[in-house]
């Protein structure tokens, strides 16, 4: 694609990067075939190719974006399926991130939009605030029908019926390896996940320590910055990301780290991009160091099982979690449980990790099935299901239909956003991949497998 940026414009590193990306696009249109919003809306401007044209025009002319441009860019899920499909290697993620930052700086949104974005940015990245908001949503859920704004209704409807107790495993501390130490890793405990589902981090710690990892929850680490980053609030996202970089490099420079383990794939895609995000910042070198060792939990588990594959199946005598020697109560895994694996977009497209979670589940004895069109987004996409509820609902309905068509006992995913999105519309239990792997290797039965409301039948102990 030909571009006409001036020399002055190209002195801006962000414009320079966007120019490189735009020039790599050859207008082929392969991206439209895998774009969820194009499939739902059928509008060229709601495809990656259409948005690229809008972004090019906006940036080249240094113009204040109009409402039409903002609408179509806002409708992008950032699922990154287009990057998997693109034969020319167009790095759409960096381009749309720049566009969102530019819009945030130059466009004045309607008051209701500004207010919603402000609220989300002030609540979701902070677990305590989020918990309080969830309590309010629980009270307000019966009155969701009366809300005049679809986005407010979506916020109430998406709130979980049960808010888990605070887990002390999320506090800064070190968990010693239960087997001879093979790795020292930092676990990113996240932000929203700590309020929505504490079982995921608990299972991750049990599984990693059982397989010979010393697990560190670093002092000062928190939200990865993705939620605000994808809203175009660059200063806020970089501030939280910088805290993580400092926290993890402190551990790297002290006792060393073999990996930074991330069990929420949306966070993983962002942390792996810290090197790019901070490329012109004094923290550039440290950010690159962090990105270089950031790994999805499935990557680390595959590495560990390659060395000693029997470890994954070994049932430990006891697990030492949160300073206790008591082994968690465990039920045996029934033979032949059918697990429908949902591939989170941030994992399969953002990080290009496609087979590891399925391989691990199969090795653990589960029967793994996949829905049709597994490359398509479930509609969660961070805060997308709250800001674009109509489109998100259509994507969710389609995803659940294809998952349930496989008649699974359990649905597994590697991202808390996907789990909440899918779980809000199906009676099939939805759990994180690590919870199943922990269960299969001696950990407790995932709590989500036991019925907690009328929509979710319990998974039987024996089939």
C-alpha cells in the first residue's frame, strides 16, 4: 500500500511504525474471510482491510477522526485473526493500537461513552474496587431489564452469580517447589481474574510447584495494562505495565527467573509486547528482558513435560500451598470426560499457541474436541462485551452453539474473559485448562464442575 506521510510526520516513532505496517498491506482481502465483525455486519469498513483504509486516511491527514471512523475502529475486537490469515505479515495489532491512542487524544466522545470508559478504567484493573462493583451488580441484576442503555444491562448480566473469596495465594510471596527444583518462575496473578475466579491461580501454583517450579508472586506486580491499552489510554496502560517491569526485573536481578508465567492469555499477548510498547522509553531494555521470558502457562508445562513426561501424571503425596502441608481434597478424574477446548483469540492469534493446551489435556487423559470455526472470537475481547454488547452477543451465541454441538462434559479455555463470556450463556461447566491438569495430577476437583445454579448441572464423579 502506498503512503504519503511527510518527513515531519515520520519523525514520530508511532507514525513511523504505522507507516511500515500500512506499506506491507497488499489489499488482498484474505483478512475479511476470518474477521468476526465482517461476518456479522457484512460491512467492508468493519473488516481489517476497511479499517486499515480508515486509519491510513486519518493518520496521513493528521485529521480529527469523525464519528464514522471511530465507530468502525471501536467495533474491532482485536481478536487478531487477521494477523494469522494475512500472507503479507501485516502487524494489524500495532496499527489499531496506534489508531486507538490517536482517537483518544484527538476525538471527543459523547458523554455517555466517556463516562463508561472512565468507569471501566477505574474499576476493572483494581481487584478490590472490582469486587465492590460486582457486589453492586449482583444487587442490581434483577433490575437489568429497566436499564435504558444496553451497555449497562450487559454489565449487570455479565456479573457472576457467585463472587469468590479473596485468595491469599495472590499476595506477594514465594511457593517452594514440591519436587526437586527445575525452574524459578514468577506468576502473574492479574487483576480482574483475582476478583472473578481465584481457583485459576491456586491451581496454577499447585501444578507448577508439583512439577518442580519455585513460584514467585512478585511484590508490586499487578494489572498488565491491556484493558486500558485497548481503550487508547496509553499513559494509564504504560504506568501499570511499568510497575510490572520493575517488579519482575527486580526478581530477575536478585535470584533470577526462568520465566514469567501468565495464565490469562489476553495478558500474555500484552506482556509479550512490552518490548514494543516501551521501545522509546527509558525502560526499553528492561521491558525487552521481560517480554523475552514471558510465557503462557501451557508453554511452561510443555517444557516441563518434555523433560519428564511422567511428572504430569504423577499423583503427589501432598501439596504445599499458602504455607500449609495439608493436601487438598481430591476426587479421581472419571475416565473419558469429553472436554471441548475453546481457543482464546489472544492465545491462538496473539501468541500463535495452538496445540499445547490440547496436547496437555490429551496427555492427562481427557477426550478433547473442538468446535467448528475455532478461529472465530467468542465476543469477549477484554471490555468489548461491555462496550459493544449487541455484536458481542451474536458472537457469543454462535460460539456456544458450536461448542455445545460437540456434547462436551466440560468446556476448557485459557483466558478468564472467554470463560466469563461463554459461561454466562451455557449450562456446560467452563473451567481453565490448568484446573483440569491440576485435577488430573492429584489436585482438587475444579469447583466449577459442581452445580452452583439451576443452569449448570454437576459433572458426575463416575460415568
